[in-house]
C-alpha cells in the first residue's frame, strides 16, 4: 500500500491504494469520479482521458503512483459551477455525442488539442488528433464540428479573462 497525494479538480486528496492501482481506478473507485470511463484497458479507445498537469493522459495505463504530486482534472472538474466548459457546450450544441460513453474522454482530448494548437485548427488536424479516441456510434462529423466550434469559443473565453 502507498499513499498517493495529488490535487484532483482543485482539491487536495491523499488516498491509500495498492501499488498496482491504476489512475482510472483511483478516480472512479476511491474518489467516486465516475465520468472517466474504462472502455478497453489497453489505451486504444480514449474513454479514460484526463488531464495531468495540463496534458491529456490515458488514465487506464497509468499507475496511480505516477500521479503522486500531480494536478489532475477530470470531466467533472472542467465546468465553472453550472456553466459548461466551452467544449462541453459545443458538444451539446453540435450534437457531438450519441450514447455518451466516449464523450468525457473525447472532450478532455479535444480541450488538449485546442490548447496545443492555439485554436489554429482545421478539420484534417482535428480528425488526425482524435485518432486515439474511438466512438462506436457516430461518424465523427459532429464531433469534429464541435471541436472546431469550441476552439473559437475557447479563444473568446480566454480573451475575456
């Protein structure tokens, strides 16, 4: 057993876990943050994506101990109170989801994509960047549309801050 100390969605936490515990298990089973999903356990589908120290990571292939001292943000931590994050709002407005299982990981990956590309995105870049996220319900058209829409919204929101 080890104590993992980290900040999750702005709150400091310390959790005693077995050394073999994955970050996704710590989040879901120990902190009850179930928005982060387990889809494949092999890092192929992207349903488990969270942000660690500002970068997208697949939490199903990271040991919880690797996050010791880190700042982790899950899908539950991106909205500001009742106000959706611009990416969440764009997914809603552009119908970028169907069953919703992949949506949390897709949104977390998409935020990372926009942050890395500074909002300078086109359809081909978004499609290429989302290759690590699998959606079995859609043809990705509305997901790509949502990411491009959110890139503009995030640029506006950042300028307002």
